[in-house]
């Protein structure tokens, strides 16, 4: 008996690009949710630091150069969100590097999956986590006395900002994952993020700094994003605040996603 | 024969307590394990460099970011680096000690530790050896962070004595960090312990007057920092950068180091004894 199997054309069974991307995103989000040990530190540590700062720097808000705020808590919220999203973004890129290390990435490449969905899926997971982190910080801090002058709309803008920051940083970290293929190397980027955060106006205003620190914070785009987010909290909704909180991370995202796609193509070409 | 001259019958003196081979080997074994620990710096620099670089970055970043805190009335120095340099040193020394815990977890997972325990090395040497290695690492960390601090403007206010108290505090934190790291490595035997080592040490060090003096802070942290023994260790480390070195600022730190080291050493020994095949 001869049995013949008619070959199916890949286009018949292949889901559309959005469907593939959605499946890859779902995988990234579920992977994050299944490993609380990976995500809890980026939720707890920023809150811990903010709690420490609220107590330690309670009297610092009277220093000349500090904006008018009711408490250090109001001032520090934007820095805490940035800290959480920066450190949380490493998690998604580490997972991508782990995929490369354990060979799953090669199997994905061998399958008829659309190439962009590999990266976009991962970044969508990072964006969802960034949005959830920002919303989590706001919900937790409101009962502790945070005064959100921007109201509900201001809060939503902050969530959008957190999402875009996660996209920009997640894409940048993905570049590192794709170029090195090492989760250890991605984790090693932690000091770089630490420097980006501490040489900015995340914890104290630029007006209170001096010398080279003030210059570095002035060159650091993180300062401007944080200042936009901070204005939404302590001053209220304004076009200038939205521009800094949303448009700067959006512009950075365009650049870092392009870099990530380029790194993906290079890796595939390398084989 | 020599051996006869030391017997009670020939000398008439009371018989000396027999010394076990293990007891005789305690010091050389500890030194050997300590040297192995230090050699690992060259073999695996990626495991040591973070504990050297992070305190430098932290001291520099904190002193720059929080430059203006010296303007708060009652702040004990006009140089922010003088306030944050000792914090960086203690952070680095603590992580030099905790790093020993990471190494031990790797040795347990690879099976090297089982082979080590089968040798006639005294149990205590398994703890004291890595501690010597951690102290050597702490020496490198303290010296490097201090020199970088000097370059960016840190100044001793009571001469060399202030440097001595900084080193004492650094060595003390490295030792207690080692005991704590080893105890958790023996208990967990895998990298789960590593996260707890870091987190607990981090909490212990930051729930103090790490960022601002007790007299300046407000709220819940003041109550916690006042009773946290690590506040005394920080005071011991900082005094040479904030004014004169005094006994009042010294004894509390020494007692805290002695007490925490004793407790963590006991915990490490008990955990090592529980380590079964």
C-alpha cells in the first residue's frame, strides 16, 4: 500500500503576523507571571527606596532648589517608577538571552514564524509589565499620602510613559541579548542602568547639584523624562510635562527598536 | 628518643593533652583555603569585580546626587563624599564576604565541597579559610574605595586614626558577611540562598542612618535605625570623616561587630554540621 501525504503549503496554516506576535507576547507575559522571583524585586525595591527616602530626606525638601512639594514622597514617585521600569526591563531581555542560550531561539528561527514577532513579542511583554508596574506604584502610594495633581488623566499619562520607557529600555537590553547571546552579560548591564538612574534628577533636583554631576544629569535624557513625570505628580497636567514624559521615551523607543531589529537580522544572518 | 623525653614517665610532668592531627592542621588548612579564595579573583574576576566597582559607583553617585543634603541644618559635614564613602566601603566589604557564600554554593553544586569535606581538614577551617580570603578582598575594596574617594574630595578629619576605624569596620562587616553567606549556603545549597544573602544584608545596611544622620531623619526609619546595630558600625566607620575619633563613637560599633559575628559564626558552624551527604 502506498500512502501519499500531500504537502501543506505553509501559507495555508501560517497565522497572520499580528496573531503570531500576539502568541509571542502572550508567551513573554505568561513567562513573567510564572516567575514571581524575577519580577518582585523590581516592584518592591523602588518602593523600599522611596520609603527610605521619605524618611531620610523629609527635611531636604526645604533646601533651596527643591520644587515646592508637600513631602518627599510626592517628589520621589517619578524616580521610583523609573527605577522599577529600568530594572524590570532587564528581565525580559534576560529571558531572550536565555532563549538563545538554551537553543529555543534557534528553533524559533527554523520555524516559519515571522522574524519581527520574535522581538515585538518580547517587547510587548516588557511594555505590559512596565504599564502594570507604573499602575501598581500609583495604586500602592496613593493611600500613603501621594498627591497626584494631574488627576486620573495624569495617572494615565504616567502609565503610558512607564510603558514607553519599558519599550525603549527593553529594546536596548534586547540588543545586548542578541549581540552577546548571554544572560549573564545582560544582567551585567545592571551597573549601567544604576549609573543612568543615579546620574540623573531621579532622587534630587538638578538645581541642587553642582559641578560635573549637574552637567552629567543635564546630558542624561532620563532626567528630562523623570522631570516630566514629576510635574504630572506635583504640578498637574501640562503640555510640556506630557511632551517630556511621553515623547522623549517614544523617540528613544523608535531608535532602540530599530537597533534591536538590526541586531536580530545580523544574528540571523550570522546563523 | 625525642618522643620518650616528652612522656610523663621520663619528665615527671603531667601528661600534655594529646593534640589531634586535625587541630594541628587548622591554621595551614585555613590559610590554604583562604589563598584558594583569593586566587579565584584572578580565575573568575567577574565574581569579584562587582563587589569592587559597585561601592565605588555608589559612593560617587550618592555623593553627587545627594550633594545638597549637607545643606540640611545639623548635617555633620560639608562634604557629601565624607558621608557616603564609609557607606560604600561597608557595602563593598559586606558583598566581598557574601561573595564567599556564592562561591560556596557553586562548590556545593559542583560536588567540590563534598570532596573537601571528605579530606581531614578541620570543620572550622572550612569557615575560617574563606573568611581569610574575604578579609583580603575587603582590604582591596576598602583601599580602592578610599583612594577613589580621596581623588573626588573626601578628607580624613582625625588623621590616620580615622582610617584605622574605617578598616576595622570594613573587616568586621566582611567577616560577619562571610559567616552569614556561608550559613545560608550550607542551609539552601543552591542559588536561592544567594538572593536571601544579598537582600538581608542590603536591608540591614540601609535600615540605618545610611543616607542621613539620625538627627535629620523623620518617621519610621528613625525608630528602626536607632535600634539597628549596623548604625553603630556605620558610626565607627564614619567618625574619622566627620570629626574626632572618640571612644563613644567606637565601642558601640565594636560590640555590634563582635555580637553579630559571634551569632553568624555560630549559625555557620551549626549549618555546616547539619550539612549531610
